[in-house]
């Protein structure tokens, strides 16, 4: 669990923590780490090291796949057109 926390903060930053819930369950006599991720109400970027520098990337979850935004114009259009749900109070 400590390693998961470290990886989340390293690749996403502290702002990801409210969206991730994890626990260990014993299934079939084996301990299994269960990770549940809630939908964010804002874009979340992945920090990725490329050629000795850190770049941020954004992915979109589609029905059965995950896609990387490679075109900045598509990324901006997606963010502006997405109807971000406001957190319930």
C-alpha cells in the first residue's frame, strides 16, 4: 500500500489521492490489492519521464480502451467541451 501511494504521488501528484481508494482482501487464500478509482471532475495528467525530462500526458477513457491525447488542439477542445460534473455537496 505504501508503494502504491508513492507511485500515485510520483506519477500524478497529491491531487489524485481523493479519487483513489485501495484495500487488501483475502481471495482464495491470497491477499489481493483492490484499487477503486473515482471519476475526476477535472483533467488529471500523468507525469512521464522521456529522455531525461518529465512530460505531462493526458489520456481519455473510452468504452473499452484508453487513448493518449497527442494533438494539443484535440486536448484543448476536449477539456472545453467536456461537461465536467460538479462534486456533490
